[in-house]
């Protein structure tokens, strides 16, 4: 009888073990994976290099370290991403589509800059400068893009005239080969990929915009998301800053390798390396002198009301929130 009681007591204790184990704080592996917070993030086709800080941070596990998982959603350009803003938490796009969106009554929280430059003109080798394209057809990724604005600025300041032809950036090489356009202004690495596709025909006519430290792309969240998830936004920015620091420390070659891994295309390495010559990925705050130029340019083009650019800094300031960046930078300095 004593033996039976002893056996029953041991069985009862064993039955309790799973419940006790599941309640212990040490079973964190699966819980951590389940607790990752998904951020629905928009970018554009052929944009892995100009958003390299984000992809580097993702591949290095920096977002996972912060409890974040990216759900990537890719669009034809920035304006098309903003048309789907209700199905997104965050958007990576350029200052021009963001502010055109604001001009139409939209609301957005720009939290940091991710790219400067990023508006190369690719075209036939017979052309060596934008002036050579005077009177020619030049492709753009859309009239609402910063690239179309850069082209407009070149016209306004150099007394030139181009025929703007909206088209998909992935069709650059084919369009030029067919004679539909003579050149195309776009982003990276799509522009470098076009050159690689037709190296005997194409080259960079002008690699950088004619404005120093030209502001290009930013990361923005919806106001509803920043209000409901301020800590997640700060964590996202902190992970992105770690991606920027990695790029600074490791240089273009290793960055090109990591972007090729992101694209799941090892052969894209030379294209990515070439494309990195068109961008600056290391400055997380907006360059306001060039921002003023781009927004004034689109006002002259009639894309936004002229009244909005009487005080560009004040207008942009309504949608620019550095509080998350400030907190992220401060937390990184403490480490």
C-alpha cells in the first residue's frame, strides 16, 4: 500500500511538470518569435540600393533585436505607395511625393531621411550631359516623383526643354533601345541594372542631381501608427540607424554584397556596387536647402499651390517629427 501511494505521488508530480515548465520565464525562444510586431512597409520596384540602410538592418537582424518584423510591400513609385496608405504602417518614398500628398490634405509623420542623391540620368552614350538632351524625350518614373522634379529643375535653371515620358523604371533599357526615349532619370539600383542590361548602348549621363547633398528619400509612418505605437517607431528608427552605422563601417563593397543577398541574386553584386556611387545613405536628417529647391520647383511646375512654399521649413515642419530619431540616437550613444 505504501509502495502504491509512493508511485501515485510520483506520477502526480510528473504530471505537473509540463505546466510548471510552461510557466517558467526560461521558455522564451518561441514566445519571442510570436511577439514580433509586424510593420507593413512600402518601397518601390528596383530600390534595394537606395533603401540599403533598411535592408542591411533587416539582414543583420537589427529589427528582430527590437521585436520587429517587416512585411514588405512594393509599388511602382512613391505616389502609388501613398495611394495605398490605408493598408500600410510606414512608407519609404521621396520628399516630393510626401509633400504633394500633404498638399492634397494627407497627413504623414516623416521620422528620418534615408537617402541623398539618387536621381541619375541614364541614356545613350552619344549624350554626355543634360544639355545634350535638350528637346529630347526623357523618361521619368512618374510626374509625382522627385525624379520628375529634378528634371524640371534642370529645365528651369539651364533653359532646357525635355519631353517628359512617364514609364516604369524597370523598362528603361528596353525603352531606350526601342527609341521611345533617349534617356531616363530614375533611382538605384534600377538605373545601374539598365546600364548592365545594355552596356554597349547606355551609360550614366549625369550620376548626381545638380544640387549638393540633394535630399531624396525618407522613412515616414502614418500618424495613427505613431500615436498607437510610439515605442515601436523609435525601435524601428534605432534599427535603421544601426544599419547606417554598419554601412559607414563596412563600405560599399560589403554593402553591395549584403544588398545582393537581400535581392537573392549574387550576380547583382557589380550592379549594386556601381549603383552605390549615386547615393549617400549615411545622413538621417533632411537636407533643408535642397528640400526647399525641390518643393519650390514643383510649385513652379503647378503640382502644388505656390502659397505652400512661401515658408518651406514651416510647412515641412508640420509633417517632420524628429522625436523618434532623437530618442533612438540617444539610446545608441548610451550603449
